[in-house]
C-alpha cells in the first residue's frame, strides 16, 4: 500500500476518534447540566407558514407529518442510550414544535415565546435570541434542558443550519457566540 494512502487512512482514523470523543463529552455535558440541546422541530413539509396562520389553531399551520412524528419519537431511545431519561423541555408555541416536544416524551413541555419562529418577522430575531440566552442562563440546575424551535432560531444563535429533527448541543452559559459541542440527530 502506498505510504501516502496509509498516512491518510491513519489521519482519518485519528480524526474519527477525536470526533467521537468530542461528541461523547458533549453528551456528558448535557446530562450533567453543563450544556443544552437546541433542536429544529421534526419534519413538517413545506416552508414558513400558510396565509391565515393562527398560533391558536393548528389547522392553519404547517404541521408534522407521519414521518415527522416518527422522527420526534426516535429522540427518546436516542437520548436514553446516552444517559438522559428525562429533561426539562421548552418549545416554540408553534404546533409543529410543541408536537415534536410532546412526541419525544422526555418530560413536561413548556411553551417559550422566545423560541417562536421569526421567519416572517426577521426584525424580531435579535431580541428573541437574546431572550432565549437569558432564559436558559436563568434556569436553576437540574435535569437536562431541551429547546425545540425552528431553523431560523437555531441558525441565529449558533450559525448552524439544522435539518429537520437535528439538534446542536451548546455549552453553558449561553452567549451570543455559543460553543457548539456537537451536532446530533437520531439515526445519524
């Protein structure tokens, strides 16, 4: 085997081991309350919300489909396999986020307006991001924290453009430039 190819294979193996170690540390930090999981809701086909959107009426919103519900349910065994059996779950008030949070079955779900989408009202993004940071940093120590929100919210805080049902583990305390410890998703 060519020495260059062997060297590249060894480098890739080393990088893979470092990545696995970093992700393991991220899960430990989440379980110990030194990090939070912020995620995008599970699959809700489409973009934005339909005209006539009403926060109080799920029939006017873009909602999870059957695949999205299955994705949301996949978090429970995924989290449990990493030592997280329950969590404090905070969610956008949009039905697709609340449904994702409830389908996860990780604990009581609390709606947080700061996690609501600002896709249509981009001007609200900075304010909501600062509110999210403050709310998280004011939480008392306890069980792991999961935030269920929208792509625009996750991206505004982290710079990461998450896929549906993907999350990022963020080191605490949160700041306007948080440390992303890992990108995670069941089945990934």
